[in-house]
């Protein structure tokens, strides 16, 4: 939804360039100076349209509804792509910015021998509280002051079982949204409009996991995600409602049967249940420990009626398409894995910064060829 902050190292200040381009494309100018810039979903859509027109005016072409289904590799060199229509596009330089849910394309690249490796990511739930509760905890007597807007938070807890539990993609005054990309699975995420004026605050409450939790091949993390996403679909009643539980019931380990003061925002709906079977035991244990501990940082955080909705599995890519020299694939020259799906970004700003780095690498390779 356009929270534009990132913790990446950015010695060349490419993040500033990304923000400047966004303003040119219609983002509010304040993103250049406020500490945690946010655009909101509606404005972001308009901006992407403007960026598209810009690309077209510079001679670029956007092809909608077309899928790359194969890559042509000859003796370790990228030579082109094949589209679902059967059309072949010959090229010596391909930037693959797939996003973290292009599971079919990851599979195809793996079968073609492109080097990739499993990487850590996180699993968990979305939590929803009344926004007023978060404002009160963060701003005290100044809660509700229009100059302050809706409060956010960022919290972390290191659990006794060695796992870290942390808040992810906190959305003040927003809603929990459906983010599955496959039938028979349920995945949650969150977003806010620019105004951040909706009744609930939401955030992912997620637990860090590593390839040791899903041993096998580089695609094992995807299978692990699928397993829990399918479980969430079943626990939600098999009709794309998300499984949910009151925080108080979750801590006690009892099934929820009735909502309290917090009305969840997820559409098409939340199916109350026991969330314990929806994630690995170590994740449930760590989150059960973390929620009361977060109370020390945000009073009311473990309020009985706060709602947990499952499952959050797409915090970042479960694999990395590893880059080597000049940001090209480790074993396929001319192939430039980029952005979040390749494991080199974790959000809008960092994906934009990575895009600039990749563009420079391609330009320098092409100049080298011209010499
Ligand atoms: C609900 C939600 C809210 C979010 N909110 C924020 C936020 O506030 N701030 C933030 O920083 N990040 C946010 N994110 C994350 C952010 O959207 C991503 O980190 C970012 O979009 C990654 O950019 P990318 O260019 O690497 O990949 P993407 O934006 O995922 O783009 C990948 C593109 O590749 C296409 N593609 C994949 N495979 C193929 C193929 N075989 N052929 C052709 N095309 C293909 C996909 O269709 C897609 O269009 C949010 C994500 C979600 C889902």
C-alpha cells in the first residue's frame, strides 16, 4: 500500500532517486521529507499508471496478460524467453523481477538449472486491534490529535525456544487483505489507504524460520508455505474465509466461538476456530509467549478481544536466485535476477533501489559489448 521505508544499505542514495521518481509520478511531495512516508493503495495505483506512460513515451512496451513460460539458455548464456503464446523473444539480457509468489516460474527456472538456494523467511498471523487502543498506548493524552495521525508500532520478542517474533508490515487504520495466489489456499496481508482512517490497526505477527525448518531442495520453502496455506484454507471452512481466533483464547489454548469488541476486517470473512494447528508448534509456542510480552511495550496489545487471522506466509521470498559477477545469475550469463522474488528486496523502496542497480549493471554490460 505504499509504506516507503526500508532498512537496506544505500550508500549511493538510490532510495532518494526512487522517491523523486514517485513524486514525478504523482506521489505526495511529503514523501521526500517525512520520516515514514506512506502513499496509500489508491494513489499507488495511479502512480504505477503514470510510470507506465512514462516508460511507453521512452519507447518501452508493456505486455499485459503475457507469461514467460521458458528461458532459452545456450552454453551458460541467456539467449531469450518463450511466452505462453509460443512466441519467442531473443535477447542477451533478461531482468527477471518476478515477485515472491511466481511459484510456477521458480519451478521452471529450477528445472532449467538456474542456480538458486532456499533462504529464511517468516510465518505467522495478522493481528487486529482498535486503532484507538494503539493511539492511546503510543501517544497517551495526545491520542487523536490530527497532527499525529494514526499511530504505528514496531515490536520484537526473542522467545525462550530461540525464535524471534516480530511485527511486520504494520498498517495503521487499515484492513487485513486476502493475498493468496493459488486455489485452495488462504494467505493474509495488510494495507491502508492514505487517510489511515479505518477502525482497526493491523500488523503481521511473524516468526523467523530458516531452511533448516524445511530441508530439501531450493524449492522446499515454497512447499512449506503451501502446506500451511492449505491448512489455513481448511481451518477457515474451505470457502476462502480466513481462520481466526481471539488473542485471549489463543493464549489460553481454547477455540474461539464468538467475536468480542474487535470486528475483523478480512473479506470474505473470518471463521473462528483454534489456530494452534495452523502453524508449526514452535511458531505457536513463540507467538503465545510473545503476545503477553508485547503488552509491556504497547499497553492493551494482548487484549482478550483482539483478533488473530491466519496465515501470513509471504513475508519475503522463500528462495534466492543467487547473483554473482555484475549482478548476473551465478551460472547463467545475461540473466539478471532482481527485486523481491530473487531474494534481493523486501518491499517497494528496496525493490526500486535494486531495479536501479540492475539497470546500471545491464547498461554497463551492453557498453562493454559495444566496445
Ligand atoms: C497487500 C500487500 C501490501 C504491501 N504493502 C507494502 C508496503 O506498504 N510497503 C512496501 O514496501 N511493500 C509492501 N508490499 C510488498 C511489495 O508489494 C513488494 O515487496 C514489491 O512489490 C516487490 O516488487 P518486485 O518488483 O520485486 O515484485 P512484484 O511487485 O511482485 O512484481 C512481480 C511481477 O512479475 C510478474 N510475473 C511473475 N512471473 C511472471 C512470468 N513468468 N511472466 C511474466 N510476468 C511474471 C508478476 O505478475 C508481477 O507483476 C505489500 C505487498 C502486499 C501483497
